[in-house]
C-alpha cells in the first residue's frame, strides 16, 4: 500500500537560517507529489507540485522541492526562513493512473515548523 | 479567486445532536472530500465523493454520513454527535485525476460538549 513518511514531527530553526523538511514515499510508480502548508487555524494551501521533467520545482513563498527517484524522496527547502513561515507542512502523493487510490491523495503526518527570532 | 467555502469556522454542539457541516466549491470539480484533523494523527479521510449522489467511505466513516445532491455542495453529517468527534474538519475538492492536487476550505473547528 502507498504511504508517505515525514520523519520530523517538529523542527525549530532561527529566522534567516536554511530549512529542509523531509518526505519519503512508498508507491508502485512515480506519483504526483505535493507540498502543502497550513497556518494555525486555517486550511491547507498548496506550496508546490511535481508532475514530471525538471526534478527541482519552485513554489510560492520562496520554497522549492527536489524529487529524487532513487531515494523515493521529495524534500522541501527554503534558503532563508522568515518568522511568517511558522506553520505545519504536509507532503502528499497521488496516483497518475487508475486503481483503488485513483483520485485520492495520501498525506504524511505533517511537520510543525517553529521559527525563533 | 476560486475557492472552497465551509459554512462555519467554529461550531459548538451538544452530545447527541445531529450536526451538519456544509462545503461549497465554485471550481466545477468532480471530486470532493471530508477529512478530520487531530494533533499527531494528521489528516484522516472520512468520505469521498466522485460525482453527484456518489460516495465512497474513507478510512474513518463510522459515526458520519454524507450527502451530495448538487455538484458544488458536499455535506458531512454527524448523526448523533459525541465528544470524540471534537476535531478540525477540512473539506477539499479536486479534478478526477488529482493532477493539480486538492483545494481546501478553511476548516471547521467542531467542539462537542
């Protein structure tokens, strides 16, 4: 069965420091890949997505993610974190073809990011 | 601006009440979803609808039902609310292929007392 693992439940960084949030997936074939962000008390907002082609994808708010097929990973990065980036981040995967999971995303457990001034 | 709108941001209901959570999308999406979100448990799928009047159980459907009479509206029903249904409820919609991901509503924080 497909699964998504975000190994870090909680990460704390200082403002201005670089950030990397990890995401590993288990899937039969390369899925669609997504990162979402959730600010406190809000719904989830799409940060970026990977379809195909260039394995480094750019998103909103200065985030980027790199797809590594050999490692089944899709890690999210930001060179310099701002206090407003404090939120919960979710990695998600979805199937490209049919099957019982067609039309549905599988989400990781989320990583809470705290930013210190 | 395309959106998914959940009718209430905060709700407080009493144990045993029948509760309706409403979700409306304006993107003509075929798929709609209800998730509940609890600390440490991530997002858990309650129900999924891929067309009007069509529904599919998710991972935790017990104690819930859904209704989709029109394409743009997907309702979650708690037949008899219990305290263990206190949670954040998220509605989402998408195209059939999820190639563009989901669009989420802002969530409804439900407290059952």
